[in-house]
C-alpha cells in the first residue's frame, strides 16, 4: 500500500512545478498528482501566503514567488534531514 503524502510534500511539488515558468492549473494538477478539486485549496493558500503569484488573465497562470523559493528551499532541507 503506498504511503500517503504529507501536505508539505504536496506543497513542495506545487512550488517546484511553478518554479521556472508560469504554468496553468492543469499542469499543476498533473505534476503534483492531484485532482482539480483538491488542488484549489492548496493554490488559494499558497497565493494568500505570498508563495505563489497568479496572473489576472482569463486562464490564470501560476508562478512561485521569491518568498515561495525560500520556503521551498527550507522544506527540501527538512525533507532531506528527516526523511
């Protein structure tokens, strides 16, 4: 039975996906292995915390902010240290 991912692991996957280029929600869903219903709260929380920025276009694009890069680096360090 596969192990359930932690919220931090999912956040790392989302921030990594949005790191280099602006991506749409579909790409985030597939790269983070989520569905459209479960990805929305994560995106909303990351935007609210200032870790992701979103374009105001008809089809929003997501990108990791500088603050998100720092959090991502910290989460990766924690993952390497403890897992």
